[in-house]
């Protein structure tokens, strides 16, 4: 209860500093007003001696009344706060993920694709107010999940992404084109594509630059990520027909950074290079910071005033003081 209690005008509480001075004045003035009477015997006053001793209670009642009025002036009250959150139209995001065979390269642990899936799921968890869709591409592209606000579906889709589902190759233009197609009917205030690849455009019938122009016309921002270390990396080379096990050999990492930078620049996005697991996570963290959904929080305050109790209490003390002064203690005033 105390957490919801406050004084509207706490500066009046400084008046309590006057209480000791008022008390001193009351009791000192009482002594000055008292007169001495010399008598040979006090037997006649024995019945009234107790009332005489209780007379200072009149001053106590005045002090208590003054104290109650100070508290009333400070306006004690209870405050209850209710909150209402309004989420403005969020961001629609499509993650276009390269699932070509090179995504099995082991320069990220355990490989590029698995490292990406872990980071992507974490990214989805941090976007509760946005709709997200998943496009996968290799030599062709495919919409794995349309744009949806159901994060459980999105995360399940990401966890089930595997190599070998699509024709071989890296069709960056088709991956971008499919992502743009997912967003063209979107009414969201902000539309974003996160395009990730680890190679060069070598397949598909859609020119990446044509897809970029379409994204630009639709005001879609594209963040591009080139994934792969600098230099050599262990790439999948051959598959054992009997066991299905892949063999690896070191190979030069080739990423068309010039194309990825062009796509990002033309659409007011940014290009990132993920050379390791930590760097890949940092990139998604940065994108998460750059693209924030505007949330408005409204607070409603309900005040329950408590000063009336203290005003009534002060009145009671003053009435008691008046009645006692003019009845029981009248002879002693």
C-alpha cells in the first residue's frame, strides 16, 4: 500500500518544524497566566487537583489538531496507475536464406547453415511485434513461410531448413525477387529484407539488379549479409553414395561483395560481412537495433484523496478542546 501512497504537496510537511515552538509557547503562556494563592490548608482543593493536572490536555488537543491540518494541507493520497500499450503498425520482415551446398562449409561452427539458424531463431524471439516470413534459395527460390505474426511457425520453419531441398547453385536474384514478392502487398509502415548468401550469383533467371530496382520502387529496405571467413574454408566436395556422408576440402571463399553492397546501397540498407559465429550474431543484433517498431505506452492515474480524514480529525480535536475548556476545565481557565 505504501508503494502507492504519496503527498501531493509535501512542502507543507515542513510546518511540523513549528510544533515544538508552538508547544513551548502554549505551556510557557500557561505558567504566566497562572496565579498563586496562599491558603492555610489545601483540603478544600483536593477534589479538583486531578483536573488541574489534566488541564494541559487542552493544549495537546490544539497541537494534535494543528498536526492533522498540516497533513491535510500536504494532501495524502493513494495513486493507482494503469498502463495501456499501443503498438503502431509494425515491421514486415522477410529473411531470404541461401541454402546452397556451400552453406555447409565449416568455417562457422558447426557449419554456416546451422550457425545461421541459431542466430535467426534468437532474432525472431526479439521481434514480438513484427511479422516475419522465410524465403530459401539455392539454384531456385521457394517461400518456406509467408509473412506471419505467429513466431512459433517461423521458428519451426527455420529449425527445419536443410540443404538439398532445392536445385544446386546460388540464385541471389531469385531469392531477392521472391522476398520482394512476399512484401509487395504489405501495408506495414516499414518493410525489410535480410538477404544472406555465401557465394556469387551463378543461377536463376532473375537479374539481382532487376530485383533490387523492384525493391527500391516498393520502398523495401534490404540488409545484405555475406557469410564466410576470409581466405580458405573447408567446403563440401563429394558425397559417398553408400553412406551419404560428405567429404570436405579447403577452398577459396568467394562472395560477391560488390553486388551485395550495391543491393544494400540502392535500397537504403546496409551490407555486413559475417566471418565467424560471433560476428554473425553481432550483425543480427545490429539489424535488431536499426529496425525498431514504435510502441506507445499510455499511463492512466487514479487518485484517491485522503486529506478529508485529517480535516475531520482536526475538527474533532478542536471540538473536544472547546467542549472541555467550557465545561470540565472552565473553572481553571
